[in-house]
C-alpha cells in the first residue's frame, strides 16, 4: 500500500473508473487540466505496448490561487495527480495525498491548503467504487 496517496483496486472497468473519478472531481470543485494517456504515449514514443494507464492532473482553482499566492514556486508541485490503470482483471485508482507532498515545503499556509484539498480528494476517492 502506498503511503503518499490513496489507492484501491476496483472490480469496475477502466473506462468507467475514469468517468466516475472525473465526475467526482467535478463535484468537489476540480477540473482536469491535463490527461496523459500513458499507453498511447509509450506506443507513440517508444513503440512499446502497455496496459491502460492514465494520469489526470486535477486542479481546484480557488485553492491553486491561494497556494500560488502563498508560495509562487508551488507550481512545481501542481496539479494534484490522479491515476487510473489496469492491473490484471482489476482497475486501480490512486490519488496523491497533498499533505504528504507539501511536507517538503515549510509553509504553514500551504499546509492548511493541503489539508483542505486532501479532504476533498478523499471524498473523490470514497465516491468511486
């Protein structure tokens, strides 16, 4: 079990998990800034066949604004990543824990923002499956 994120195996098809997590993120005030289809990129760039694997870069604009105002270089750590991938017959959903990611930065304002965002992301995690 990873310590820097929420992670679970699901008995739900990959495409449906991507839909469900996207919907749950939207309900919690997140938009998807980036969507990286790792399977397609590995095929395109390396000519390697790979399992279905997507990285979603989720952003909550009000919190991102507060974070960047508090620490301009925090953009190096944004957006919050959510991954969905196939693992045999199961689909894995993993979401970053912002409180863990922000531990390397000594900024109390960011810590409070990270706690707030982590609660929202935990709601997303629990809503899927």
